[in-house]
C-alpha cells in the first residue's frame, strides 16, 4: 500500500482522482510527479445535488499543482478519443514523457506491441501523450470557446434575434440569444417572442444599467420557461442526436445491435398536467377514474426506446407539444413565472441586490416528478418568507436561505435557517 510522503508517481485518469490522492497525502511537493487528466466524470453526489454540486475544477488543479513536485495534466479522455484508443494508453504515454522512470520510449512502446491488442491506436495515443508531457506541463484550464454568430434561415427566427439585439444591452446579448434558441427548440417562435416580451418588461422596470440583474433574469427565465414536462422528456429521449450520442458513447459498430431501456415512472400528477387544463383538474379530484389511473401508475415501466413500440410511444407523447399551451402544467407554470417576475420587479424597486437574489431562487425549480415537487415546495416556502419580510430582508440573508434550500431537498435546513432569522 502507498504511504503519504513515500510516493514518486501518481497517475489519475480523472481530475477528482487526483484530488483524492492529494487529500490522502500521497502527493508531496518534495517528491511526487502527478500525472492527471483534466476531464471530469461527475460523482453521484455532484449530479444529484439540488444546486450546482460540482467541485470546482480550477480549484482542484490549483491545489494539486501546489501539492505536487511536478504536475502534468491535459484532457486525456479527449486525446484517447482523437486517437481511437483508451485513456490507459494516454496515461502510459504521459508517464513515459515525464522521464521519471529509467526506461526509454522504445522500451515503453515495445511493451505496447507485446500486448498485441489495439497496438496501432494505442501507439498513436501513447505518442501524442508523450509529446505533451515531454514538452512541459500543459495548462490546466481549457481556453474559452467563442460561439459562432447564429445565421438562421427562417425569417421569423431571424426577426426574433434582431429584436433581441435591439431591445437588450450588448453585454447580455449572448444570454438572450441562447434563450431565444432554447425556447424555439422547446416550443416555437411565438413562445420565444413571449420570452422577449417578458424581458422587455424587466428592462423597462430596472433600466439598462443593471446588467447583472438583466443577465441573470434572462438566463433563469429561459430555464424556467423550458420546464421539463412529460412532453419535453419524451422529445429529448426520441431525438436522433440522442441515439447517435449513445451509440458513440458505447462504441457500437455496424454489426452490433443497440438496445436502450428507459425506466419511466410518471405519477398521476404528471399525467393530469399533460392533459388539457380542465380535464387535468377533473382527473386530479378523487373519484373512480382518479383511483383507477393512480393504481395503473403505481409502478414504473421500462420502455425500450430502441424498439418500434417503445419509440412510437414516446414519439406520440412528444408530438403533444402542439397542445402544450392548453395543458394544466402550462397554466400552472405560467402562473408561477408571472408571480416570480412580479416579486423580482417588486424587490428591484426596494433593492436591486435583493432582486438579484430573488432571481436566483429559480435554481430551486428544476427537474420533473418528485425532484420538481421537492424543489418547488422549497421555492414556495422561500418566496413566502420574502413576501413577509419585505424591505427588511437583507440580500445576504436571502442568499443564505437559498443555499440552505439547495443543500437539502427535503427542506429541513431551510426551516432551520428561517427559524434562525425569525422568518418562519
């Protein structure tokens, strides 16, 4: 077993592995060469957090750089993909390139050749990684990519983008344009126009100088308006791009068949919300049909979307997008969004910093099924406290309450924080 202070080389195929090695004391500045990929495979805890539960990659890299005698890092998953090999071949090449072991490059390559499996792609991956490690430590952060300017062919889409650029300050264009694109993909051009109408009202109320409030409102409004209902979930699961992505991830070749099984458990509430508003409200009431549907939906179902039957089932649900505006869920979300915007504008008249914190409370409303219910419950509790406190609520206090809600989806920490600030 390795012991702290007695390790010469640490190899990590993912950045968090490097962080754990540093945390355990296996990486020391007087001795250890740390070789790590900078890509991330997020843990269950990171992915299931109510808020952004990701560990900051830049902080991990900075901490590891201080802990190691030498830190060689780059995106090894990308290098493996580019060479058609696996990440172990990249790690092997990076290890050889550091020169910390008393073996020549030819000896390393001879080892790969003796393996006899995937020799050519492994040698390509090895060579690319060797060159990166030998040339010096690669930068730990990727260069930010500038998105190309969209050039839509559809006249309505082009008009919407022109309107977005005309009505909003240049500093928030990239967020607003992305919001328009997202909502056209989610629903249609008319829905994206409603997004711009709402943003125009916000800008008129807060002015053009409060760029932070405008930018965050634009971002969170687009997220809320593209809420995840059953129609959206079915749409995403039946897209050609998803099938192509899955095939690429599992490396299916032309002679192999791919089966994709989806575990789905729509509750009675999701079914009611997908129906026209009047019918959905009727089905929500306790009666014979209500009990029958609830019994039918008590257990989850496995839907094989790679089969004709499973695909057509979800495809039919996705096509309900044409009636989304008449559904119960649309009515409920519209009421919630309008209420949220009213609170944002009300807070902006009192304190722009408080309004910014109210905007970011939208982070609590996400996902679907039970996840959405718990987040929405916390959000409504928080907004009730904002209404009761009014002008006496400090922005820092609201931020603390929001972080408490994000830290515990069941709301216990939020209740404790509300009691501590006498806002319960």
